[in-house]
C-alpha cells in the first residue's frame, strides 16, 4: 500500500499546556485515522508566533484548524482567540475550544470572541479519545474548510 503524501494531510495547531492532554489528542487523531499534521504549542504566545511564522516557527504551515485550551500560562485561550479573530488574515481559521472548563461565562465569552465550537474535555480517557475522533470526523469528513488561503 502506498503512503499518502503529507500534502494531503490537514494542518492542526494545538494550544495545550498539559503534556498528557496533548499526547491524548495526538493518539486519538492517530487511532481515528485522521490524516493530520499536529503542531503543538504550550500557550497563546507560542500560538501567535506559530501563526506569524516568528522565530523557531519560521517554516510553520498555516493551520486548517486550531484546537485551543483556555487555561494556559502567559497568554490564555481567550486572549489568544481575541487577538487572532481581530486579525483579518486569521479570521477564517476555525477554532475549537477544547478545555476542562464547564463555566457558562467561559462558553459565552469563547463564542463572543469567535470560537467555532466549545467542547468540554471528558475526564475519562476513553471518552476523551472518542471526543477527539468525533471532532476529526466532523471537521475533516463532513465540513468543508476554506481552500487557497494557505501561505
């Protein structure tokens, strides 16, 4: 069987400060056979550097989708979301908030700032893996993402 070219993979940027959650996202995408290149950063500042191709991220691809944790050091998810949704170049990138917070004000604020979806991370590992697989099925099998905006 021939290998699928990496150019056919979707680019996902994951902003997550918890290494175990980042690992679970990676494994769930793999188990769900989601053809994705996962790029992981630990906070909003690194996320902005990635998007702006700054420093160590000079060769970073434009993500097709962003998975965003809200509770991160230095620059949290809401601060990151406010910045990227205010910049014309990044507005079209869908952002899925993937967080432990079930607080209603976090849900409301995330949508007000431009989040595409808000998902509370299940605490049970099998449920977490299933949730990531369902996100992959939705975003990469059902939804049409914008094309031609890669830079």
